[in-house]
């Protein structure tokens, strides 16, 4: 019995680990079987699960959890292997038996690993293929940032991703791998389950050399485990070199078909039409059953080889291990091209139970008390146990910074001013802010902040332009910096934001991550942005410049649908302030909601258009200012007019307010009694409207009634530099007639006035809509 020295835990032997792997395979398969075959299903809708995808990962995950990991390591498990993770958590005592029959059931085990929704330990949510796999990479970078700034940050071990080979088709993988910041992350290890199958087929040509080369070019250590030690021993015998060449030159489809053949047919299929006498002698001298085992002996199923491989990992750079496996390993559907979502029949699950010494009557039976397997499970549970964390207490932010704003300023410039000033008013909060940008920091007004705090780098770097007197932006890179600059990849930006925004729950240290991105590219980053929030990350994403307001830049840099995206995104509040004071109030409020239990993310849509701040008409009375602030934080406020007197109400958002105010002046001059409402967050106003009649109505649910009192109905003209759908709900609040002005088509390079006229959001269009509604 071979002894295997593990990295974190007792000395284990190959036989014990293999026995645990068989138990894990049975439990994972049974979890899916129970959900589909044994649980009542009155709807008739298939529950599903991935027995084959789970089976190929069993030895890899067993080697990690039962011999390699310690409590400092964090692992992302490929989505379709979630039953294996649940089985392991059960054997480690982290999951009650009752959950094993509740896969994909309300309150039960999630279909894919979920950090927030699963009852067992899950380090990363991985339901988004490719995106979840990169999460440990950004978590490693986030931890490095924390450690460089806060000495109390707990130490971390390795950040490991277990991903399927088909996930390497995802662009998010390569955007992350190629980022220069990643090349020094020696704590990063990816293990690719190379089973050569995707959802619908056997992959015709995996092009492993191409994948290896892409990782190597990015500075990664590349290790490939193709064959296990049993078949490798045959390669050393006479004819062995030819055996290896035959297996490695065999098309994937032919290899998979050989796995489906009876043991008696394997030799004939292996030898093919031409083979040497030495190869025939070697193959002929192996019993059919042993030959069938040998051709299945891939590196990803050899636990001892896997453990030896972990010792070879270079801790100075990231590592990827390509572990060859068989999809459906050990199941009757092993290697079948259509096994991805296939479910074992009752007869097949019965055969598996008999072969593994399990029982359909007692499928969740653990190892016998006192057995070597049971003792190892208990010991490993202790090695993996983590201490509970108490998140840092969030400091109290002032409602306002108390500084006067410029007479004419854009909201984007106001953001830069706020970040520069906050360290003087709230230094503790300022120390928690970290900004990120995909190579657009200066063009999104972060220059002042960067000059003050510096750019973060894992190691101090010399600034060769420090003595250049013409330099406006001081690009000083050091471990003390508070800005992280990435390459031009929006997916990387929001992925990093998600992990920076999860440090309060992972490590007990709060951060307030703020990312700036050109607003039209928010939709490009939408899936990973949403994933980060689903996984528990809290951050602030600033989309700027936005809309067709950036007229000369043309249609490629003009955003249309982003206001609606913000309104519809769960776990996030969307803001579009028009004035600098509104930006200050809402941004400070949003900062207070980030990095705290029960917190939320925020999306700000800002612009480079300078707006006269006198239009905000901020009251002089302190009580009225506070009332304005409360309304702004609730979603909007009345700027002009009296609801009881309105013949028509203009509702404006963001950069378009100068045109709204000009239209109001024109209408008033024509004798029309007009009101003006400014929405700082159509998102919150919609929630207020939507919460009517709900038992769990929000505390600020009355804002919709403050802005649109039922007893004072008036037709509404809504105006936004974005798709009019975003504000189309306003007419339904009281049943008012409404015209929604906005941007419905792609833009083009033009002047600002031409752009607004082209899309019908200029002053004349607003006046015309209002007169139409009033019958003038």
C-alpha cells in the first residue's frame, strides 16, 4: 500500500483515497438520481443534473479536499460538478443528510455552486461558465491589495479554479489570463478537466498544444497530466512507445468509442489496421479486462500522480494543470458523446450500487465508524475548518462634504472633485476606497485622485516620468496606491470589482471599490457585472461619459439602453444625477452601502457635459436643503412648480436638465403652468411605484406619492438621454397621459444641439410634446 505525504493533513494511502473517491462518485450520482427519479415531480419538467460531468472530476476533487487543501485555500468548482462538491461537504460533516435529496429544490442545493444560496461551504459561485472560473484570479489580486494596505488581513493560501475544457472557449478566460497583473500571481492554480467533450459532442480536435502555448505566452507554468502511472508503465515495455503513439494520435472520437466497447473488443480497436509485431505482442499479453482499465488510465484519475504534481507547482507565477479525464468516469454512460445531461436509469443506478458496495435503500450511508476512511474524513474536516470572521465596522459617512461646487461643472468632474476632497472630511472611509479602470482613468476624471493616492502595484516600481515637468498625471506605482489600472478589458474590470467588493465577507476587511468605464461598454461587461453581485460582491460602477451627450464622439461612444439595464439589475441601485450636489449626496450614500452586511452595489451614469449649477436652485434654508437631500436619495425631487397647479409635468434625468429647464421657461412664457421633477434614480422611483400594495413595502416607498400625488393629476413628458422605455412607467403611476422622449436609434458624430434635435430630446421637442398633451 503506497503512502502519500499530503500538504495539509495526515499521511494518507492510495487505497483509502481511492475508496473515498468511489464514495464521492456514488453520492454525487445519487444526489442527481434522487432529484430526478425518486422525488415527486408533478410539473413533469425535467430537474436535470450532470452525472457525467461530475464523475470526471471526482479524483481531482478528492485529491484536493482529502489530501491537499487547508483552511486558507479557496476553490472555484466548475458549475456542472456541483454534486461532487455537495458530496464532499457531506462527508466532511458540513452538510446535513436531508439536503442530499433536495438538489434544485427551493431551499435545497443549488443547481450550480452558489456562495450565498448553498447550505454547505462554497467559496465561489460558478454558474456563469468561464466567468466563475476567473473569480479566484481576481480574489487573489484583491487579497494582495488588502494585505498591502491592512496588516490585520488574514493570510490566504492558494486560489484554485477547477474548470471544464469547454470553458476555455469563453472569452472571459483569455481576457483574464492575458492581463499583465496576473503573471506574478504564484498563488493561482487552475486545473482543467480535459474530458474532450462539450455539451453536445466529442470535441473533434482539442488543440492542446495551442492552449498550452497561449498560457505559456501569458507567463503561466503549464503542466499536462495525460496518462496515469499504470499505462505509463506499459509505455516502458517493448512496444510501449508504439502503444503511446497509437493512443496519442487516435482522434478523440475514436478514443471515446473505444471506451464504449466491450473489454474483448478493446485490443482489436487499439491495434487498428496496421501495427507492429512488438505492439501486437504487448497488447496480446494483457488480459482484456486489464487492457480496458489501462486505456482509461488518464492522469486526471490518478490521485497519487495528482498529489505528486501539486508539489511541482511554481509559487512565483500562476499554474495551469491540464488533467486528462473521461467524462462519466466509472458510470455506465462513460465516454458516450451524448452523456452530458443523460441520467442513469433505475437498472444502471442499481448496477452502480452493487459495484461500489452501496445501497439504493440507504444511499447516504457514510463510512463505518472507526474505519480508516472515516478517520481521514474527520481529520480533513478539522484541517479545512475556518474561523468565523467579524467584518470591520463601517465608518459613518457625512451626508455632505460641505464644499461649494463650481458654477458650471459636469457630473463626471464632480466625481473627481469628490474623490479628491473626501480624504479631508472622512479619512477612514477614504482609506477604504479603491478605484479601478480599464485604461481610461484620466479620461474619466480620476486624475486628481490618482495624483493624491497613487497607483497600486504588487511591488514598487520606478516612475521614469517623475521629473517630467509637463506631466499632468503622476503615475506613481507602489504597494500604497489606491488605484488599480487594468488593460482595456471591461470584463476584467467588473470581475475585479466584484471580488474587491467581497473582501468584507471573505477576509473581514471592508473596501469601497469604484470602477469607471465608458458607459456604452457597460453592456459589454453586463454578465460578469451581474455575476459579481449574484456572488455577493458590492461595488460602485460609474458609466461615463454617457448617452448621445458625448455628441462629437459619435455613435460608437453613445449609450442608449444602459438606463434600462440599471433599472432592471438586481442587488444594485442605478443613479443618474443631474447636478454636482446631487452627485455628492447620492455617491456618499452609495459608498455607505458598499462592503457591509445587507449592502448593495450602485451604478452611476455620468456625463462630461458642463451644466450651470444655478439650475439646481438649491434652497438656502437648511431644513429645505435636508429635505431636498432626502428626496434625492429616495429617487427624485420637485425642482419647479406646484403639483396642485401643474397643467403638465416635465420629468427629466441627468444631462438633459438644461433643456428641460429651458422648455419649462418657454412654456411658462406661453402661459402654461408647468412643473419640473428631477429624478436622481428612476430605479428607486420605479421600486417605490412597484411596492404599492406589497406587504413588504420599502421604507422610502412614499417617494412616488410625493412626486406624483394622486389628487393632483397632470399629463407627463419624460425626457432622458437614453431609451424612453426606462421612464415609460411614469404614466401608469396615476393613469396620466404621457409622452416619453428619449434615444431610440444609433447616434452619429455631431454637435450637442444637433444630437439632441436628431433624437427629439431638444428644447423644441420637449415644448412640442408638452403643448400636445395640454391641447395647445
